[in-house]
């Protein structure tokens, strides 16, 4: 990267230093100079062109173009500041320590709207009840006078909403006697509790067509039997609590079509005939079971062009019958329906079966048929932040931020940063909402005024990709460059409520497939031979691992610096065919890795291997490769959410060690967004692990593999425990604390080494268990893991491969072992540093300096000192 003396002085310097960044950001060449000028002067002029507006009752914001002159495509460019930048583990600390930051983020993310109205609410609380009671009486008396003056039909629609009406007050109103001709009664947002009391009054209305009791305590006890009792005693009732009854007629359809309301209640008219001019009908979330109704027909609604059937079971129809019923509406060109749902599981099939449609769920049917996209929706409801009234601002922000975050990763000529920087754009940038057809684009950009990474300042760059005019909403594509081949529709679940049933069905298919999978391996006699030479000469070993070079002192082996002369190559690097050629290795040399061992040591392949062999065994937590199984994972998440069961997950990169980029979260949006920092698996978190003095721990076992076919395994007599530093808790803020939820402290945190026999003794005393039984279960589990590899990938076998693997195990609260991961060429510093008493085996002390001696002795000379066969 160029580094002009004295920093960036000219536009040419700017392009020379930032050329790669400009290209990577996708910024049009025509805007380079304007961007340079604004960066040099730190010009934030978006306020001259845009305005932020509240939407969704203040729970979200949008950005509107408000300049009087239109703005052409790629005609201007804007700087967006970063209001909050952090590495993920530092988020809670920064929010707590930076003055005003959590309050600003809460306002930006619209999670403080209830706090802003507290004072006003408190001022009103004292007199509200008396005013409302007086208001109820006044309203009813006013309507009574109208009846006396104009007759019973003068009041047929009565709305008594949010008036603090309780059961006693409702009875005292004596509404059936005062308004015998009532056809619609709304009692929403009151304090009605007793179903029996309300039913006894309601059944006195002989002409009632609609009753709304929404948002009353009564609904907590208002089950189907209560609803049936109301409907049975009010045979004319068509709408109950916003749901259609089976007695609905053209009147209910007319109400949903906007024909009937308080001003035009539809008394004394032929409801079916009044639907003749109806063009748009929204029947969403009406709990409709059947559309077999004379009012729902092309004869009654010949002009119907738009129909919304979302949220209805429609379970009285088969898929075929329902499609045939809709096909006869020849004017119908726009339909909204759940997919999957009562019309089927596939948008393409629905579009093909209803040829008159031009829009399905807001998407052009031509596009659907061209893309063959099975699930479509252009009007997904946004996923808005949720919180409880007593939830601290910090927790609200940590939960809501995943709807706003963006990320980048720093890099220079030598290496790329292992952890990403997450950030929140300022109020203007954060108000950009999503669109599949956006009119703006954004991209993070590092400006280096001195020409060096150390001088870099981060911005987000915003520019129009279409012409925009006054009043247009400004949008961006949250998943720019990500198509269906990268699970675009499923990934939108991070920001939108996508169809639950689709994901649940895909999960159920996946689960049924796992349940039907089971395999076993037939044990065969060992066939490996000792490599000891008849002439007694030692075997030459080439290694790039310092501890092997230092501690391999067994007389049967000698270190060589030339890999071509080695009998054994013991390396930390992956050796493929190209590497063999470059180094000059031959097929007779032994090497410490098996072909295709990625099926064990890469986390996504390990999950696939175990699942192909055993389905979903107890030894392995439910695991999903998010790059290919996001849909199935979301279905699993929804099922657990519906069942109110544990929904905490751990995300692990496919192939990174030391818990780099590993996160624990129960936030669905977070899980999906974390895919942006690299391919990951998502594994069910062990929420109730066995603890040692209140802290988490896991155990590192060393497994020696002589052969895959037949499978010949050994476990070293020594193993070691790794302890978290903090007391275990599932408090939300603790999920960001490395030293609470992770145990590998060799590279970060404080390493507290504990002698294994001491740990075992104290663990047995604390939990009143016998370690020998736990160890036996662990050995069986490890055997099954390697059997799965032999079953699924027999091509792993190689007569010239012998290897050592680290197997990390955690115990759950029932002391059952759970596999965490398998590591190639594990770090054995601890084994070479501390003499250890073997807990299992003979119990003798194993000298640290002899660790590699007995590893090589077992693998290459067929000795079994300090190891046990599996």
C-alpha cells in the first residue's frame, strides 16, 4: 500500500493510497473526487437532504429524501459517522463506561420510548379512573337520548373502548335493554374478567353481528368452549374478537372490505349485493376455517382484484379445492397468503395454479416463475425490539443492536485481523430501512489521512443508486450481494418475521432424517506393525514442532533436519499432494495425519460425520452448519421458542482454534448476523454443565490413532482439565465475558493450572460421583466419534498414517460426556511442562519430559506404556 510522504496531499495521493478500498466498497469512479473533498473537510451534509421520521408507533425510524431538487443516480455521496464501534466482547463495557453512550444507543434503537412517557403517565394516574367512569356514563346516556329521540335503530353500533369498564360497571350499564337493536359492540381495552358475567349479558342481544373484547383480562380464560357458548347463544354473531365465526355472511366480508362501519352499519340492506363493487378485501388473521360461503363468490364480488388471506387456517379445504375456489375469481390479480400454508408450500406452484395473478405476496409472478423461488414475500413485518418495563437500558441495547449493526475487519500486508469490528451508524444511517430494490447503497470505508493504517478513521459511505425525489423513502439492501444460493430468504429473518411454518416444516424433515439414521462398526483384529528396524538403527523423525524436537529423546528415534531423509514426518502444517512434491516426500514415509481427517478436525465436517453415522446421538449437541442449514436451524429455534425450552446457542467458526470468533447467544438476529464474519456452525449450548466449585470446565484428552481400518485407538493415561475463571451464570451480560463461559486461558485471561488428580478427588467429593465411571463413559464416547469417521469416510485409511488428536469433552449436569471438538496436532505444552500422576491405569507418575517418548512409542513401536486401548 502506497504511503506518500507527509500524508494525503492531493486527489491523486488519495486514489493511490485508497484504490483497493474504493474498489472493494463499490464506490463509482465518478464519485471519487467528491468523496475525497468531503473526507478532507469532514463534511457531514446529509441533514441538508434527508430527514429521519418515526414509524411503527415510534419503535422504528425511516429516512426520507426532503431536498426540493431531485437527486440523480450516482450523483452525490455522503459521509455517515459511526456512533458506536467495538469488538463484540467489549460491547457491554463500552456501553457502561462511555458517558451518554447507552442513552444515545437506546434512543437511536427506539428502546427508550416507554421511559419518555413515564412522567406524563404518572401525572395522569390519579384522576384517570374517575374521569373514565364519568366518561362511560356520559357516552351511554348520550346514546340513550338518541334512541329516545330517533328510535331503537338510531344506535346499532356502540364503541366503549379503553374506559376502565369492569364486570360490575358493565352489568350496571344494562346495555341490552337500552340498545336492543345493537349489531356491533366494542369493549376493547377494558377490565372485564368473568366470562360467565359477560356471556349472560351478551346473549340478550338478538341482532348482534360483531363483538370485540380484545385486550381484556377475560381473554386469559376465553378458550374455545367459551367462544362456542357465545356463538351458540348469539346465532347472528359473525365476528368475535376480530375472528370470523362460522356464521359469517357478506356483512363480515363487507366490514373487512371497508363497506360497513359505525357510519354505515349495513342495517336493512342485502349484504351480499353490496359487495358488487368491492375490489380489495383484507381477511388476514380472521381465523377463517372455510371460504365455502355464498357471499365469497365471483357472483357476489365480481370486481375483486386484491385478496389477503394471511393468518387463516382454512383447514376445511384441501390445497387443490382452495386453489380451484380462487381460480374462478377471474379479476383477482393480487393475492397474499402464507407460504407454506393452506394453498401449498411452494410459491411457484401457487402462481402456476392461479394464472390470473400478477402479484403473489407483493412479488411479480413472472419473477417468481423465472427464479423458481419457493417462498416469497415483499411485505414481511419488521422484527422490532422487545423488552420488559424493568429491563435496564444496557440489556435493551444489547438485544436490539443486531437490527442495526454492520461490521468490517482490519488487514494489512502481513495478516488479517482475527476478530471483526462491529459498529452502529449514526442516526441518519441507522434510519435506512431494507428493500430488495433499494435506491441507496452503503459501504464501510477506512480513510487514512497519513497514508497508514494507524491513522485510519472509519466512516460509512452512502450514495444513490437510483433517481430519488422529494418524499421518497431512502432504503438499502441489508443483504447486498447475497442471493438465494447463500440463503438470502432465510437470512432476512434477522430483521423480519418470516413464515414460521415454513422453517418448522424444514426442521421437522431434517429431524426425521436424523432420527432414521443409525450405524455401527464391526471390530476387526489389529493389523499395524511395529516400525522397529531389525538392525536396531533409530527411526529418523522430521518435525517443525519445537516441543517434539526438544522432548523426543527415546533411543528408537532420532531428529533429522532433512524431511526427505525422514522415516516419520511429524508436522503442524497440513500436507497435501502439492506440499509433498515441493518438499520431496515419498509414499513410504509415515506422516502424522490421515487423508480426509478434516471430517473430524473441522467443526462443520465433524458435525456432518457424526450425524451421518448416528443421526442425533446424545454425545453430540444439536448442531447446524449455518452455511447450508440455516433454514433448519431457524425451524429448530422456533420450535424451542414455542415450547418455551432452552434456546441458548454457541457459534463456532469452522476452522479456528482458541475460541476465536466464538459467541454464546440466544438472540436469533445475532446468530444470523454473526454469519457475516465467516462460516460457522451453530451448536446447542450446554446450559446446565457440570460445574467445579461453581465454575465451568472441560477436559482435554489425547487420542492416538494407529489405524482407521481396522480402527485402532489409544488414549493417554494423562488428561488435563481446563477451568473458567469466573463463577458460571446465564445472566445476559455474562455471555460477553470470556472468563465465565470459556475455559481456554492459554492465550487470553489468566491461566490457573490445576493438577488432574487433585481435580478428580475434589470433584468426586463435591458431586458424590466416581470418576472411574465418568472416565468409562468418556472412553466409549471417544471410540464412537472415531468410529463415525471410519464408517462415513473409509477413505481416511492410510497404511503410512499415524496421528495424535486432542479431544475436548464437557460433562453435563448428569455427568454425561458431550463432545466439543477434535483438534489436529494439539498443543501439548501442559503435558510437557508438568509431571502428572495418572488417574487411570496404574496410577504412577508420568514424567513431563517423557510425554512424546511414549506417544511415539505407541504409534510407531506398538508399545502401550501410559496409554490405554479404546
